[in-house]
């Protein structure tokens, strides 16, 4: 029996990058997966790629900051595969600048996508999960939410806020069998991070006791653990997937 056999999962921001890897790993563990992403064409392509791997997958265009769109995303899962069992709030953007140079618009946009989007995803999924006796919600935070990153006051604040959201919603939803946890990735090898200047990459690498960057699949495996019954007594927890950085 696979860990998520017969389960239904929704993953936001899953058309590419870590989100896609999360969708793939959940799907290979037996879940049917709905990819929610603001880029409809990329979301459809991602679902097709999962289908080639033998995963039951579908997609829905979704702006996570739009209340009706998030409700529609969760409803699409119900209509396509059945009521959502696993919700992964992964969607995010960056608008980096020092605080002095950052516009209020860029500050608000990052908080809205990461934090409001996760709140809407949690609320929408929780309504379905409460009615069906339980479920698992996983929020993708970042180690930046623990230590703060230079030039990322918006991103760091949003990712810290996700920890508070996770813990508060975990307390509200525990009585209904709904678990809410978070993952805080550190330096993960993606197209974006590999485009960093070598000096910046090497400086970050030097801070990691394990001496290497993480892989997207390692983040996804942590999400799988939290989504599965193996984490049945975990709620309000924050897993740092960092190779020991900032212990």
C-alpha cells in the first residue's frame, strides 16, 4: 500500500519548480493530484507530464489571492477526483529589494501571494476536510522566515507569518482531525538558485553543515511525510529542511 493510496491532493504553484516536485512525489505515493497555478498553460502541461508518469492529475488556473478562485480550486478537486485530503500551500513570488528601495506595492504583493494565499487555501480545504473527518494541510514556509534574508523584508515577513498561520490554524482544526504543518526549506538546488553568482552560492553553501544544497525531491519527501498517516500525531510542527543551516 502506498502512503497516499486513494487520497486526493491539491498543490498550489505546482506548474514548475519545487511545487511540481511536490505534486510528483505525492502522486507517486498514490494520490490523485490537482495542480493549481496562475499560469494555465504551464499548469496543463505539468498535469500532462504527471499523467505520462502514471499519476492521476488535473489542473486549474488559480490566483491564490482570489477568494472565489481558491474555493473553485478545491471544488475542482471534489468534482474531478473527490474531496481533498491533502492541501499544500506552495504558491509564492519574490520581489527583492532593500527596504529603502522596495515599493509598498511589492511588499504587499509578496505578502498577499504567500500569506493570504495560504490562509485562503487553508480555509477552503479545511471546510471540506472537517466535513469528511480529517485531512492534512502543509504550508511551504522558508528558513528566511526564521532568520530573515537581506533584501527580502517582504518575503521573510511572509514566510514568518506562515509559521504563525500554521500554528494558529492547527489549534483551531485539531478537534476535527485536520492537521496543519509547515516545511521551511533552506538552500535548494533549483534553476533560480543555480543562477546566483558563484560567490553568493559559495557563501550560502559554507553555512550548511552537510556541505551541500538540498534537492527539490528532499523538500517534497518532507511534505509527503507530513501529508501521510506516518505524521498522524504531528500538528503545528515546522520541519526545517536545511541540511542543518541555522540550527
